[in-house]
C-alpha cells in the first residue's frame, strides 16, 4: 500500500448492506472500509473495458484517478446527455473516480503523470504499448521508477504474438475469438452479440488480475507487469464448454456443445408471451413430461438420461416448444417454481429496470448527481459482509479534479495554471 492516505474521503453516497447476516445484526456499510481502501489507481484508459474495470476498483474503495485527454473519450461524448461530456453511458461507468486532464506530450503534463505514478499503487491502461513507450510511460520505465507499481496493460493482443500491434475493438474480437461463429450453428449466419461483451468480460479479467497482483505485492513487496489481452482472454472464455472432444490429443470429437448449438434452443412462445423453460436434470424432465400429459416420455430411451437427451436435443426442444404455447407465462412460472425447473419470462431491458426482485435487492436506485440531476445508479451486484462496495463519488465532470490532484502532487501554482489551460472545467 502506498504511503498516501485518504483521510479526506467523504462517507459513501450509496452502499449495499445485507438486511440480515449470519454473523450478527445488520450494520451500516458507511462505517466499513472497502477492500481497496488506501489503494490508488491510475485510470489511463478509454471507451469501456478499462473504465469498467477501474470503476469496479473504485467501488471497492480505491482512489481512482482518471487521466483524460483534453477532449475526453467517446464514452463521455455519446448521446444522450444533459450536459457536454456527461453522457448517460458514462454516468455509471466513471463513478468513484476523480478526473484530471493532462496533455502527456506537454512537459508539465508529463511531469504530473510521473508524480502521479510515484504516489500510486496500480496503473491500468489500454493505450498501445508503442505509444506509451514514445511518451516515456512504458512498463519498463515506470516500473524501474516505481518497483512496487502494478502496471496493467489491456490491449487487443498479447505482446509475444504476431498481432501485438494490431488494432482491436469488441466486434473484431468477437469475430476472431470464435464467438461470432457460434451463432452460425443456430441461425446459419455468423453474428455479433448485441452487447459489448468482449470489452466487459475482459474488464472483469482486469479486476481479478489487479486483485491477484496486489495480493502478490502484499506478500512479496514487489509490483509486476500484467497483460490482459482481449483476443486470448476471449478465446479461453469461449472454449470452456465448447472444447469437448478437442480437449484430448488426438481429438475424440469435434468442437461444440450440442445442446447450445441446437437451433431449437431459444425462448419459447407461451399463450401470452415468451419465456425460458429449462428442464435440465432427470427429475426436471420427469416433472415436465407429467405436467404436459406425456409421462411415458420419461422412460423413452431418447430422453431417459442426460447424454441421451443431449443427443436428441432438437427433438426434445421442439417438443417443449409445442407444449409451451398451451399455457400462459404465469401458469408456466407457477409450475416451474413449484418443482424447481429453471424458468424466467423474456424481459426487455425496460422491463428489467422495474423487475420486483431487483427492487427487493436494491440493484438499481435513483440518486441526484450534483450537476446532472436525477439518474439511475446501478449498484454492485455482489454483497460483502465485511468489506462492502459503495458509491463514494458521482461521475466527475471532465477535468473536475485537475487542480486538486496537481496540488496534492506538489506541483507549483504556475504549473497548475498551465495544466488548467488544457482542462475545460466549469
């Protein structure tokens, strides 16, 4: 942990506390420190993957300092927005951070960045390695300057491969990692998931990598260089359940999980809507067959065991679809919940925002931003009894904390004023 302190931190704006705990009565999360209290993180990232990861570190109590270019990145400038550079996209993505605008090519901005490194525990960046080297901010140089620094580079491809300097965005990684081709089995055409899924999955990997490196540093006293390459990460992610026969050498079969590749695996139409009905184990299917008036199918050799059902997935799911339309979604939900068959109605995102269970657990609430007014806050989905996450700061305006941070770093007032010429601050 760095020798800097965070005694000026205000109490959490919002926190997640369990109403009941096995280890005693409920407590206020406002008095409990997050797991990363006292850790300073430099966020030198753009768009989604890096900012999501650093937001999660901030939720855990880290002092995240977001180093931004004078224009801000596209996540700030997308529409809609109530104020310039304060988009709806960024309102949750940039929370629990302080924003400093630096021109890293300017001598004052470069010096400020080096001082910031000296005061920090972690640096996360998705800038290209060659660009960082030209700026004098490469991993070797900064880790020599600060041996305890955890330096995390999150790029499209690992530095040891031939694609090391290749450009990458989410769609390209979905295509190259095999994800887009998985849709071909069910639709006949490769497709992109309608989600920035590679960025978000790789963002989660950044968080676990930072946590592991900090644990290592706590034991050894040494920082390290960490790479989180999107391509390799997504290939490893995609083959978990798809490897199948190719796990063995020589292969005992092809790639692919048959149940997932069935074109009949889809939401099913009910009498009044759409839903997922997913009998899975032997007991689930026996209950299902009885409910639809086909109890004899439980002993049909095609459907009697998991492996047999997998082999006849298309037939089984067509049968499910034929019967799903006979009852309403509410009727199916009542039956499935009674016998513990996994089932959920198909909800669009507008419906999800008002979903009763999510209201029960407080995942989403409305808070007031100091400049942007009321907005929906998406809280951390994970709860901790001893080191809770919390929202300590609303999303900052571009460059809002530039002067504050530069003064903390001991920059003289002339340099602060010079740096502020690059920062647009109200």
